[in-house]
């Protein structure tokens, strides 16, 4: 069991907390638990299959997912991510594309984000809008509230809106093609766009375009507890769980990542071993571990994430 520390890249339009990461720029270090002080890369190499599960040798060299919190201070650029095949073709062998998922943690009333094209938009219409500077008129503008979820598979155009604080689950990739940035400038020059690559990555067919990927939390009574499947895809599975009592988890052959979105968590395993996870904490559970989770409050809400 490993609770990870954070890397905070300095980017003015957005605040980022990198919860779980392993890339060329570094690897997250364990903040709490039996492996305290080890990096995720060292942990993967030392624990091997017990951590990542059998049949995933590549995950020992680079963990497949990247987990973040994002806090948008202004409307972010309109962008798209390629799938694995296109990323390898455009960026080089072995480079992954990106499927990502946002869970809205907090936002002011009336907050919006962009996700997917409006019906009828095609490549020609999009190119014309780029020339006219009217890309935003072609996109779905979606009002969001805390608890809403937005699924963004590779190929779906999207942009996070100002004021949105989200938990993000994504493939471990930094390939992003910016297609529109509202004419903003960086040190006097327009910020670079990646239009040629984006036009190859964008999907104008359903469900990548016409569907915004928005999913609301279920209606719940005061004593309700349960779970909601947010996405089941080729790269990861994510479920949201509401805990009011202890729940046991048996090994599935995959590592699990827990994000404590509300209320914190009490985790227990083995002969009396355990740890507390505060609100906002992120924990990597080894694939081989049988454990239980419970709430130290009236209710806890967590994301349960498994790579694929």
C-alpha cells in the first residue's frame, strides 16, 4: 500500500497536482505506507508482479496511468489527443495516445466546459471556423456541477472551463494537440497550435463528436451507498464508490488506485496493518493485496481505478 506525494508544475492558466506519475521528468515518491521514500519506478522494479500484476512487464518500466487534480483559473485551450496508433505514427514508436476522464470536484454555479462537436460539423466546417476564429461556435458547451463526470476518449475535442476543479485519470502520455487558444499570446507571440496533427486526430463521428461524454451522479437518499461505473475502456476502468461501512476488496490481477474525493479513507490489510488516507489523498494498492476500506466519517466517496 503506497500513498503518493505530489509534483506541482507551474502553469499560470491552471494549477496542477500530479498525484501518481512516472515519466521522463521524474517519478512520484511514496509519502506514506510500507514503501515510504521509494519512487513509483523503484517500487515497480522492486515489487514486480506483486505490484503491477502478472502479464504486465512493461508496467514495471513505466506505469500506464497518470493521475492529477486540475484547477482551471481561466478557460483552457481547445485541444484533442490522438489514439495509440496515431500517437506512434506522429510522435514515434512506443508513444501512447491519451484517453482521459474528468470528475468535477468543485466549480461555481453556471460553470461550463467544451466537449465534442455539435451535430453536422465536419472537417470542412472546422477548417473554415479555424480561419474565421469562430471554433467555439461549433463545440458543445456543457454546464457542469460538482459530481459530474466527463469522459474524453482520444479524438474528442474538449476544453476545461474557468473555475473547474477536477480529478483527472488519463493514460500516461503528454501528447496534446492544441487547435484553438482564443488568440491568447505568450510573451507577445501567439501560443503554438498543432492544427495539422489535430486534424488527423479529431473524430467528427458519433459518439466522439456529437456526444459530450457527460455523466451525472445518481440521485441518492440519505442512507444510500453503492457505486457507479464511470468508464470501462481499453486503457482503464473507473468506478465511483460511496462508502458508509467497511468493504472488502479481493485481488483482480491489476493494481488499484484509490482517490479519496470526500471524507477520507481507512484502509486495512494483513495482520492488523492499515493506514488513514485524508481527503484528496491518492493510494496505489498492489495487485496481489487483499484489503478493506471504510469511512472515518459519515460517508466517504472514492474513485477506484484499474489500468488495463
